[in-house]
C-alpha cells in the first residue's frame, strides 16, 4: 500500500520504519502483486551484500512501482549539495555515492552527476542502447553542471570539459574504463588555450585523443604511445611535459593520423563524445577483465556499473597544479601517516600508469603547503565521517584542492588489525565496530609466516599464479617428493615445484616449505592439502614450464634448476627470484589486543582440525580449546614406511596377514596420539577412525607401474595385485567401502586404532597429562 515520494530511494524510507518491520516489508515486496519486478527489493537486498560483494541472485528488482513514476536514473551533486549519499552504493556505485557524500559534508568536489547501476542493466538488456529518455536526462543534468561552473560544454568562449568514470557497488579497481577531458575539438581547444595557457590546452587535447581512441573507439593505446615516443626522440626530450605547445600541436596531427590508419575517426561533436563515452563505460562492465575479476572475487548479483560524469579540474596547469592518490593510513603496516604519491603538472592517469616517477606525498608539504594543509584536514574529516581508513584521489588546480574520490582502502592483515585497534583508541570506533572492520582473510594472513618487507622484492617477481594457500615460503627448488623429504632431513628448506600434484606427492608437500604448480586451481589437490597443512601454495602459474625429466623450470626464457632459491607469496600468488626475509607469525601486540576483544564477545568455543602433534601444538598456541577432528588417514601419508604398511594391509588376503600389517601401523598411530594428547593436555580431542576409500592409498601412476610397485612392496604376484585393484575400484566412493562400512568388513582395522588411542591415553596419563579422547565412528557416531 506504500506510495513514497519517488525521489526518495526506497532504502531511505525503509530505514524510517522500525527495523523489526523490514523483514515483513521484504516479504511483501517479494510476494505482492502491487510491485513489478525491481526497485524496493534492490535496495533492501543489497544493504548487507556490500560487506561481501555478493548479492542474492534470487531477488529480482523492478525499475518502477506500479502506478508510480519511473525511478530516477540520474543523481546530481555540486555546490549546493547532492541528491544521493554514501548509503546508495547499489544505485550510484561506490564512486558516485562517495562523491555525493563528500559534497554533502562540505568538501570541495567538482560538480557532476551519476547515472545509476540499474541504467547499466537496462542498457545491456536493450542491446547496448541507452534507455528511452536517458539521454535527455543527461542533457538536463549537464546544464546543472554548466550552471555550477559558469562554463558551457562545447563552447570555445568558456569551455566546460568533463570526465566520465565507472564505479560499481563493490570496488573493482582498474577493471572498468574512464575517459578524461571530454568536450575538446579543434575549435574548443583554441578557445581553452586563450582562457588558460596554450600548452595546457593542447596537452589536454592529445590526452583525450589517446584515451578516447583506446577506451571508446578501439584504437589500442600502444599506437598513440609509439607516436608520442617517436616525437620525443625527434625533439630530444625525455619526458612528456618537456614537449612545447607547438610540439603538442604536431602530436595531435599525428594522433589523428593514428585514427585514420586504423580506419577510425574522432568525433568532433562534444555531445557525441559524451554519449559514446557513457556507452563505453557501460560496455566495460562486461569486458573480459571485469568479468574475470568478479569471478575471482565472487562478486555476483550486481546490476552493473554506474557512470559518474564530473566536471574536469586540471592538475596539468603548470607548477601550481598536480594530482595524486593516497591512503589515510599505511595500507601495509597500518601506521597513522599519509601514504601515497603525487605528480606536479599531471593528470590522474600519469600517477597510476607509471609514465613519470611520482613523489612521496610527504614532499607536497614543502611544495604546496596550503594545499597539503587542506588535504590533511579533508583526510581527517573523511576518516571520522566514514570511520575507516580511506583511499583517496585528489587534484590540485592552481593551489586549490579538489577531492575526486574516496573509498575504504584495501589493506593487509597486519594493517587491518592495527587500524582497527587504533581507531578504537582514537575514539572513532567502538570495540564492536573495530571487530567488524577486520575480515577473516586478514587473520588468516597473520597466522602464516609473512615477508618482512614486501616492497623490497617487487623488482624480482618472475611470475604470478593463484594465491591458493596464504603465507610466505622461501626454499630451494626441488622437483620430486623424495628430494623435498631429503631437504627436510638435512634441515634445508625446499619449494616443491610440480606441473600438478597428486596424492603421491603428499610426503614431499609435507616436507616442503611451499608448493608451486603450473596447473591447478584454488580447489586443486595442491591447494586443498596445502591449506589443510598451513603450507604456502601458489597454483595455476601458467608462466611456468616444468620439465620433470630434466628437472628444470623455465620462466620467461630463464631456466631454473634443482637447488636454485625462490620465494612464494601465498597471499598474492607472486613467485620471487632468490631468498626473501621472513617474519614468523605471532599473536602479540595489536593482534593480541584485538583477539582479547573477540574473546570477550564470542559465545562459541573454537576447536581445530589437527592430524599431527605439531599441528596440535600450533593450534594450542593460537588459542584452540580442543580438537574437533583428527583425521587418522592423514597420519599414514607422512612417510614411505607408513604408506607401505597401509598398502600391505590393503593387499592382505587373510585376516592374519592384515593384522601383521596393522601391527606395523600401531606404534605409529599410538605415538602420534600421545603427541596430540600431550599438546592438548586437559582439552577434548575427537578422533575419527579410518574413513576414506582404500584406493586413495595406492600410488598415482600408470597402471603397469602401480602393479609392479605394489607387487614388489608386498611380495605377491602381479595378477593378485591387479585383481585386488579391480575390487577396490569404486564408481561412487560414498556408496562404497568407506566410513563405518570399512570397520564392519575389516573390524581388525578399528580394533588397532581403538587400541592405539586407549594405550596412548593411558601412557600420557602415567606422566600426569590429562587426555580426553572422543572416538568418532565415521558416518555413524560423532
């Protein structure tokens, strides 16, 4: 029955209602025939989604309420405030919502307007055409910007230039497109030169030709770069800003020729430029890199990107102008100090593209003291307003500061903890708010060895794969599990390098400091096992060429051999040449403080999964209050001697022969249980009896080699081995010989394990250690 003001986003009026009613209202929105398929639900469903980047795909949301007006497609911001705010990220995208919010709290933001994410969805649904009436709304809002700036788009006597920027509800840095300096042509650039200075005007024009061609027309940036580099060589200059106004005019002629060489033409009508740029930004939502990024990050259910059209402010107006990017605190360490870079006489893409080497932000204090002072004030205001560390883009035009963007800054685990603790100490956050600022992945990083200083190795990164298991590892390259185990025995660290791993490699994986594979994904064998053991692992590194026979690794033409040192960053997927210094994980300082806050509030006990005494001891040090699962089958993989005994048990034809094999396994199991009980003294330990299908303990190789190996180990004929393997083969292991079925068919296996557990408990009890074992019969009793 609700008919709210159509100009108020539905989420806003929902917030006016007691929160206890929101569930009911959502149900009404999902079931009532009075709503079509989209607006109210869109806002309700995504309020919680922004934490994770995921939006429920089960909820569909309409663009209008029945009997109401079309939902507003464009929201403006400027000198008089803004129509949107920070809560509207699902409508305006992160960039548009934060620009609106900055304008509302009184920061100097260039005026502009944002076309909604939902319009992007309409655009794609309509065959990549702007919805009916949208372009007219763009023109209406463009007039508001002209009024705020006292300039006119496309008018040589007082030209307004604009940027067109992307921005989805969830941050996707660098994945979508932006176009700057729109509105220039031969006539307008001449007028701009008269109003400002000639070099600045033609520099802006050549930038537009380059960016428009690359982003909108499809003429690759490299063609413009080649023309620029050729001109610089002819003029004998090293830097772009060493070119004179006359040089830039000549460059513009060459850039236009680049268009012609590629069968394209630059549109001279400023309004056509704007329309094409808006469409190009919408198109970038579906480009390969954006789609891949969303897949990797698990970002689903968003409508698309918003488009923010903003009046240009110029960092390339000479020595009193510049542009930069900064974090309000150090994103690596969390130190409460500005962290960033800037360039004098430049535009934003110069900083991120690496065309010139930027200066550290601290230097701005001496170069432009008033702008730096204003920047500090704005940073402090934004941090207090958003209650979080900020990632900020800014431009200084003739000593006047403009804020172009702000968003919560991405950070390392160490930085996340320090920032959360510091913001509480500074009175900005409550303890509860501080806890919610830290993600699970941040804590995961801190519980693995880390590199002491990641900035030191960046020039030595030789490849990048998938960050399958976090942490940092340094070691000598080995290509076989046996070599890894030999290194372990000698006390020298190893990195196991494989094209891909199999269960047969687990001994080597356990012995190695880290694992690097050419193939495989985040759920590959290497990834799953490495994460379970806390081993650093990088998988799917396609730049690798692993030759197992020659025992060589080739990356970008360089060959690495057994014994060469490499380092792995499991948090980023980076492969680094040489040895890099490590910092061991510790729960101390800010992390200890933070975890004490969590302990005050949690209502659940935290148990761990641990299969070895070493794992149990580490878990106890990190605060585990018991072991929820000891997977006894994992104990058998830690040495060849154990694996051979297991295979002997599998191949046994009689109960007596099986018991002989089990008698070899008993002391291994008992010793492991004693170590686990000792580590967990006084805490409960749940031990699961042998569970997996027996064929998993067989070697992974060609069948002939497998048969030969087992026949040699067990002393039985190859025919008998082959017959046994055929019997063990299962189409669906969940319906085969696993879980409690294994103990029912072969009770002597369960007897051996029960004996090992009970004897271990009695042995440690005699030493004053309290063992609290729980025995889990798989699939039956927990």
